[in-house]
C-alpha cells in the first residue's frame, strides 16, 4: 500500500513511519497488535450500545469509551498523515477513507445534532462499525482474496447477467400465468419473487397457485443451487491460481495466463511454471540456474 517514496528520509517522521507502517519490525508489530485490539473493543462497544437494556444502564460508560476511542483513532489518523511524504495519497486511499469514516460520525453528531436529515444520531453512530474494516490492513490473506475477486470479476459479471436474464424470463412467465389475483401484480414484483426464489430465500409473501406456476417455481429453486455454486467455483479457481503464484515465488498480481509450458521442474517434471517464479509450484524446487 505504501512505497519507499512515501517514507521520510530521516528524523522523527522516519521513526514514526517505521512504527505505524512497517509491521515487520518489533515496534510496528506491537503497534498493530494494540491497534487491532482497540478496533475490536470499539466495535464491541458499538454493538453493546445498540442494545437498549445495556445502553440504559451503562450508557454513560459506553459514551466515555466511545469518545476515548474516537480520540485515539483521531490521533492515529493525524499521525499517519504526518509521517509520510505524500499525505494526500493516503487520505484518498481505501484505508485512509475507512480511517476517516471511523472517526467522522462522532464529530458530525456534535456539529449537527438537531438537523432534520439526522433523524436519529444513532444512525450516524452506526457508521462507526467501519472500524472493523481497518482490520483488513493487517491480514495478508485479504490481499489474496481481493486479487482473486478482481481477477474473476468479468466471469462473475457474465454469470450474473445470465442469472438476471433468466430471472426476467421467469418473472414474465409467472406474471402471465399467475396474474395479479395471485400476487404477481407486475413484472417488477414478479422479478422480486424470482430473485428471492432463486436465492432460496423465499419469504412466502408471493406464492404460485397454479400447477404450471409451481412447476416453474420448482425449476427456479433448483437453478438457485447453481447461483451459489458457480461464483464460488470461479473465485476458488482464482484463489488456487494465486496460491500457485505464491508457491512459485511469482508476484501475486500476475495472472494464470502468464504461466508457460517452456519451464519444466527438473525434479518433478511439473510444467505450467510462471516465467517470473523462482520455485516450482508443485515441489518447491529452486528453478533458477546455480
């Protein structure tokens, strides 16, 4: 997320950068551990504050804790901006926006407590659960998952467009067959039924009454299994490819199409090695010439 161009050359900013951004150092590791526990406790406090019986008894304590967490995260946000060479880059990044969203609601509630669009300050305070997303910056597996989702986005979009077309066809058929007398008052309403049925949710507020309608419903419900299975298979395949890249020592942002049959492992004869990879994806043998 940060490059050497963001790191100050020397001074207190360089030391602070090492603690905040470089988690492979002892000080950085301790900072991350403390921050993770602080995030988790603050989210628990938000959850407890949403329970009326707990808020009624311990509301003052929870309010003090909330402002304590707000001050801590505000100081952390300011320090993150202060110790890098390009603070604007961080402020506009994903984690920078998440950090801002995690502290902004408490201050907005002070500025506009009676505004009409703030019907209830508690609605604003619920935005504090954005703090849980700060945890993604400390887990490398999130990066692998994000890259896998990014790599499979086109396949998933094609699949979703197919599902939407099937839903539209089924909705139109049910609108014609069942009609308004059975709750299918329009094609958009029938689309709602088709989506809830295909996703196996089925609220039961709209149900077919004719035999043909029930036959179509059965088909849509069986199709719902593929709605769950196909995207899962796509993402799983991409995750497997990313693991192969990691095992081969290739960059995680490389694509599986970059694998080549020209490189063969001398130990296990495995092909499909990545040209930038150093190790065999199957047995881990060093592929670079000695």
